C-alpha cells in the first residue's frame, strides 16, 4: 500500500544513529527529514512510478546483485571484522556495509546474488524471482538487458552508483561529472596547464561520466587535451594493465604536470609508478583520486580525492528498494537521486591539506574567498616551516663542523712542531695544503653562521639616520677604498628610517665591499649612493662603474656561495645573499640593474614609516677616498 506523499515510516528507522566504519554516523532524525534531504541534488522531480511498486513483502529479502567476479561468500563476516578480505577492496567493503546497514534498518534481510560469467538475462531474472527487490551496484553495459527484463516482469530494481534512462528504474548516484570538473578547475588554479586523466573501464556508466567531467573541466579552463594524457585502465592498482597505463601517461617529454584518476587505487598506483620513474609528487606531477577511501591517508604524500558518499548511496538504495516493496513514497519525492561529491584537498595535488570543496547541482563551483585564503595561509605556514628548518640546519651544521676542523688543525700543528724538521720539501707542501684547507673551511663555516644569523637573529627596529650608517660603513672600508683609489658619492639628502641599525649597517657594508671588489680595471672607479622617496617606501641605490653583470645572472648573484667567475675576488660569496635576507625581513625588496661591462646598480627598498630627513646641504656632494669627506 502507498503512504501519504512526503512521509515514510522507514525514514526514522533508516536515519537512526548507527556506528559505521571510521566513526561515521548517519544523521539523526530531527523531526524534519527533508531538512537533511534538501542538501541533495535531485535529478528528477517528477517521474513515472517505478516497477513493482507496492508488490508487498514476499520473502522479506532485498538482493544485491554483484556484477564483478570476486568471491563474496564470506563478505558478512569480513565486514563484521572491519578488515579487507581476500579479493575485496576497501570500497567494496564500505559499500557492502552500507547495504547491510540500510537493509537492517528498513527491516529486510540482505542476500548476495552473483552474476555468473556467461549467464543469460533470462537466467539472471529466474535466479532473482524469489526476492522482493534487487539492488545492482555499478552495472556494466552488458548487464543492462537483464536489468530491463527485470523491470518488464515487475521486479523493483534500484541501481547504486550508476544511472539508467528508464522511468521505471530507481537509482542513487553521485555527481561524478561535477566532481571531476571541480578537481580539474582546482589544478588549473594551482597553475597546471598539462592535466591528464586515467579512467576506469568505459563500459561502466559512472566511469564514462567521470571522463566527461575531465573533458568539460579542461574546456572550461581553456586548456588543451593531449590524447597521450588520457587513458583507460582497470579499476585496481595491482592490475598489470593499470600499471602499464600509468607508466605510459607519465613517460615522455610532454608528460602532464597533473593527473586526475577515476579511483583512489588508480591514483595510488600512479604515485607508485611516479616514484619508480624518479618523479616527485606533487613537485613533478600532482595527483588526485576519486572515492576518498581509507588508503588515501596511507600513502605519502596523502592523496587528494573526490569524496563520493559511498555509505550513503548504499543506504539510500536500500531505502528506495524498501519504499518500492511497501508502496511508500520516499521523502525526497523522487525515485532517482544524485548525491553531491566533495573535493578533499591533501598534499598529493600541492594544495592546502584539509580543504573540502562541496559540490551540488551537478556543477563544479569556484572555490570561494574562504577556501583561497585557507590555501594561502597553509602555503605561508609551509614556507615559514621550511625557512626555520633551513636556518636550524645551517646553524647546527656550522657548529658541528667546527669540532673536526679543530682536530685537523691541532694535529697539523703538532706534526709541524714535532716532525717538521724530518719532512722533505714535498711533505712540507702537503702540510701547507692542509693548513690552507683548514683556513678555507673555517671561512666557509663563519659564512654559514653569518648567513644563519641574518635570518635567525631578532630585529630591533628603531629610527635610524641612514647617513650615519653609511658614514660608519665607509669608515670601516677606508683601507679598501684607498687601495682601489675609488671615489664615493653620497646623495645630499638621506632619510631617517625605521630599521635595525646593525642589520642596515651590514647591508651597506656588503653592498659597498661588493662594489669595490668588482670595479675591475676601471681607471676612474666611482661608487654612488643615492636615495629616492616614494609614498609607500624608500629606495636606496649603490651603483658602481665596474665589470657589470649579464641580465641572465641577475637572480643568481643573490644566491649563497654563487660566483660568476668574471673577476677573481676573495670571500665566501654570501654578501648579497645576506643583504637579501635582511631586506626581506624588513619588508622590502632588493634587485640589481646591470649590463655586462657597464657597471651595476644594486637597489633595495624599505617601508616608509618616518618623514624626517637629514639636511646636510652644507656638505660636499662628493665623499672622497677619506671618510672624513662625506656629503
């Protein structure tokens, strides 16, 4: 008998709080079941009545017709043990637990039926004649004739995880297409332009929908689809075909930088193939799966995945089957349902872990400001953690290297003191090489410590007269300026800035000493220090007329221990790297404008927080070699 539309006595029982695997619960009944149901996307609001509606209980059994070849004879005991059995994947166990829970809550027994290889549609229908209703999870195309025959004879049929364009059939599926569209859009927002896809068997409808979602997502993002980036494989990762397909997609010069997979096992298999090929995830290839199975958190890096409501789909399929048998209208007021998917972002795609982008109405919605802000905050936390780790590594390494260095130096001194007279000329040369090597290593260690302190030592910002800092730096470099016979010009007006005075002194000292080292054979060496004021910042320039730097090396000069080899100079090569670290910590920028053979202008900025200026108009503009003549 049919109940009043919009009400169902099964709904309260079905939504009773039941502990499921991984601690999930179905929603509690709050007296208004449509409040929870309204969040689901309903594919068909008006539909013809399903086959077998109101046929009544006969055997009190709902059959789940398996269309795969694995052995399910012991599935009930395996589910109770919450462990994967032989031949069963975690997805199969998860969906089976949903069927068992749904049938139990609806007051029906659940039986497992198997589609034997070579069995005709008539034989399948005959084997199901004693069951009240039939649930078919993800049928293959070749199974559809038997499904249609079941509908013809009036057997209630509910498809789970797939759809059927027949008004007599019930089905519960998820938004396969929209989920993949969202995953592609997210990868495109991360900067990927070569996105591939590894799908499942194309003779299953939900896998075809996922591939359609990939093509639609690429079209929406305006990205080209390379046929070599798209492939179909088996469902399981241990399948040799799946491994070969993953390797094929990842090989070649024009390989994709990101791949969306139709299942989590395929995605995990792709990550394993990437490792074997020497590719890093997500640095070399970003990976996203589908289903969000427990294995997604067992692989490193953790797998981003499109979460489909596996348990809910199975549970709702049993609910619809029970409604058909008892002749009660479902609370959704429709017999065909689409449940939304959720994009769960973890490390494997290079996004911020823990983000969940919910989808509805079959469309991939853009990530909102909250989502993007969370991702930016996560990236900032990652950068801060990486910087802290690098600083600690530099500091520890520089200290730990001193101990063996002192030992080497001590034994070398003892060897020279006690046995120096017994060494021939060749032995003396070897000993001098050891001493020179120790001196060089000590210099490198000191440079490592200096580089570490440039970022580790806390800043003490206060108003600082820049002219005083420059004067002190020129005074300390007086001998070097005299040796090079260089002329130094300083702008008449220099501001007072809010900065750490010691750190700012280090900046000018390093820039000036760098300019003096790379003056080359210039007959009239000149260094100019100037300043420009902008509304938001101060810009300082230390310019020389030395050997210059080719444009392709402008970024390289700020890297630690990097030398261009244009001029043989002393030092460890960390001066400009230290300058960059200090300026960045002050919230400024640093760069170089230069051409080879035309000198170099190193510029940096500091935020403008003070409006006071030094007015030394009475001083000479040119500060000559001696620091007492400064302008």
